[in-house]
C-alpha cells in the first residue's frame, strides 16, 4: 500500500511539474489541486489536505504582506528608497550589489524568509524612487537569501541537519563558521552571476505601485511613517534576533495588527495587500512535500539515482550525483526534508566506499540551498513571485545556469577543504 501511495505521489508531482512549466493552469490552482488530488486518492488524510494553510511560514507571509503594504501606504518605503538612491545612485547594478550584499549578511545569521520579508518592501520603494524595473533586483534578493544562508550553521535548516546527521553517526559535526568555506564563494558567485548574466535573463517588470501612488493622501503623513518605523523595528528585531515567548509568525502578525490598529493602513487595504496567490501556492505545495517524505517517494527517487552510480563510483561522481539529487528534490520539496533524507544515505555510502563523509554531507547541504529554479523551492522565491510578476519559466531561465555554476564551484572547492581521503 505504501509503495502504491508513493507511486501516486510521484505521478501527481509529475503532473504538477508539467503544469508549473506550461502554466496552462494558474500556479496557485495547480498547487491546491495537487493537494486535493492527494486527499481524494487517499495518500493524505482529510485533515492533512489543507494543513498548509495553517503552516507557520504561510502565516508569516500574510503578516509581512500587511506590514509591507503599510510601508507603501504610509510612504515609508519611498522615503527609505529615496535616501538609498541618493547614496547608491539610480543605476541598477550598484543597487543590486548593495541589496544582495545586505541580504547575504542578514541571511547568514537570520531566517532567509524573514530577511526577504523585511527587505522586500524597502527594495520595492527603492525601485519606485529610482524608476527602474524591480524584477531583476527582487530575483537577486531571493538568490542572495538562499546563498547567504549557506555561510553559517544557523543560516538555513539543511546546514543544521547536516551537522546533526554527522553527530548522530558519532562523527564530529561541522563548526559554526565552517560552512563559510563554500558559502562565501557561492555568495560572491551569486552576486557576480546576477550582475553579469542573471539580470539580463530576468524580465524588466516595474513594481506595482497602485498603493504607493496614494501615499500623498491622508495616510501618507509623517505621523503614520513614524509609527510604521516603530512597528518595522519591532518586526525586524523579532525576525532576526528573536523575542522570548514570540515565534516569527507571531511577530509578523502582531506587526500587521499594529499597522491596522494605529490607522497606518485600513482593514480593507490590509486584505488587499496580502498576495493570496503566494499564500495558496505555498500552502498547496506543503502537503505535497509532506507526501513525498511520508510515502517514501523521495527515498525511491534517491535509491534510483544512487543505483545509477554502479558498484565502485568515483568519490567525485558520488558527490556530483548526490548534489544533483539534493538540488533536484529541493526544487519541489522542503530543503530540510531533502537534507534529512539524503544525509544519512550519503554517510552510509561514504562508509562503504571508505571515504570521508564530510565532503559528501557538505555537498548535500549546500545543494539543498541551491533552490533557484522554481518559485516553490524556497519561501524567498515564493515571496518575490507576485511583486516581480514572474512566471515559472523565469526561475528556470535564471536559476539553471546558477545551479550548474554552483555545482562546479562545490566540486572544485569542497574536496580541497574536506578531502575524500584526508590521511592519504
């Protein structure tokens, strides 16, 4: 029965992938349709079908959408944008380098989702003030958040999973900053790629400033902006450093409620500020990711790919295969789940081959952060989908070359820092 459920899950995933690429059906409809199909076909229990709507990340999205809308409504985003433009200028490249650099630093120590949620309204305000397309900068921010998280152990969950897997296998785990050996080169490569290649592959869509256009009205007052600053500081502090007793989603919702209660934004405009496509897209994909893990479908994919390597694969081939598998899985399922699935497999195969598990596990963890090619691969990608007016194919066009470049960098650097045979 479990194998049947796994096959059904893989079939649903294949249909979802086709519909995502072709966009014959709206993305959010495809995502919700997939999770309903899994419920109808008996893979998911009825109570599991819509669990994604109550997921903490989805709630965080909703709260930050309202805070972002309040920043636009009060005119704060435009004020910040004008000040940044005065210092950096109105050219796309300096702005991209500055915002990607800031995003990378913040994502190294804080949630990459929280980082993008905080900075996105500011970036949109900058683009409005500079009168430049927002989509290349938004895509750059999403990529920066993903690569920035790979610099420290706490930057992204796969890094924590990698260290925990080693510890579980009675192997000394990675150090806190040990990931920086590969994370920093990848981050630099991400900026260089977006500046010279990626931004040319990204559509030149302007920010939707329908709400920002009303900033000069009654709500765009100095008082509203001051209150918005106070709320934003609270939210940023809570998302980056944490507040005892409050989760990230609670911080975001408290910020959203404060924006409405203080009159910065009306209740009606708060609802309008929430991008429901993003909410339903992400909420719909979460149960599918859960089904991949629960039914063993993800493990089936892993077994097939590992089996292709043969009996005595080269350590480099082994690392490339697991990098590809980890990166491929994370485009449609949780990067945490992908790392949790593959790290123990990598450690056991490395033991059979007689090579060090460190380069293999590091490759799996880093690959799980190379979630560049779909809008559902990671929350930062989903967050920028609607504001950037991206299509599914935009992520594939921009992300695929970067994934290949990231793999080449990993193959070159990881074995130098963590040799396959350290005693040889």
